[in-house]
C-alpha cells in the first residue's frame, strides 16, 4: 500500500481551526534548539536566519508559517498536493499582514514547499537544524516508518533536533471497524483519512524506531477533536530527540 495523507477537502473550516495554530510541542522544540545553540530565547529573527527547519508533512502550513515568521530558513513537504497548495496559499496570504522582513521570510519559504514522500527526502545529508514531523510518520506501514526515520536522521545535522509524534498502542483496544493490514496497523475506510495507514506504537517501539537519536523526552498525551461532526479521540507519544 502506498503512502497517503489527509484529504483536507473533507475537513470543514471550523474543524480545521485546530490545525491553524502552532502546536505547543513544536514551539517547545524550537526553544530546546535555541538553548542548545546558545542563542537564548530573546534573539531576533536575524539571529535565526541561519537555522534550517523542515516541516515534514506540512498539512495546512501552520508550522511552516510559524518558523518563517521566526526568521528561520524553512522547507516544507507533504505527500498531498492539496496540502502543498494550502501551505503555499497561507504563506502568500500572511505576506500582506506582517513587516517587510517577515514578508520576505514568508516569500522565501513559499519557494521551498514541495510534494514528496517522507521515505525519499530530496535534501542533502546533515542539512537541517530541526525537523518537525507532527502527526505524520505513523501514516505508513512499519517498514516505511523505519525508512522515513532513517531519512530524517540522515538530513538532520549532528546536534540537531527532531520533534515527532507517534500514535499510542494504548488506543488500540478501542473498537475499530477498519481492517488490520499488519500487526498494530489499520487503514481508515472513511472520512479525510480514508485509505491512510495508521501504525500504533508501544513505548518500546519508540526506542527501537528512534535508533540513532538520543531521546530528550517522550510525553504521552490524549486529544479530543471533531471530524465530520463526530468526536475523534486519539492518544499520542510526543518525542523530542537529538542527533548525536
């Protein structure tokens, strides 16, 4: 089964609001990077202009836009063309609402949004200071996840950080109507995630999958969203890790 992302056309504007605000864990990951590099938390955007960030699985573009406004060099990728278009449109729209410096950063980021697969990253080795992969990497079979994490490790600089989320196996016991295609993996049949694999991880799986990284923290979190007018509960592990 090939990789596939969300069909955002099936998400209402009201439901999509939650994906327009930068996630707190992503913001925290940037704080860790700044402290690790000795930049402090009050430096200006010019200081951050040498930092390279990858928003892998950019969705509607909230994190791409956030890091561009911080002054970082940002690249964004998604497997779905509609997500690439949404991210590009968001960057272009925000250009008219910010300062000239911020607008230039948004313009530069617009040219770095592309469609592609997380298992085949078109970037050089040790290229990024920070890689964000938020609610993305588990949309695949385990072997594909292992390949994607190998690619993320490759493109991250030594000393760089990655922030990744995994679906928790603690959610596995709820009654699924979706078919199981291999151990710990289902494929959603309806809604915006129709045809999208979902791999559920244990805490031990994370240690195995993140081989090559040093784990900074692993946090368990439960979320309740609304999709197509129905409550949608999910539990995730949020992982911040650093490449030695």
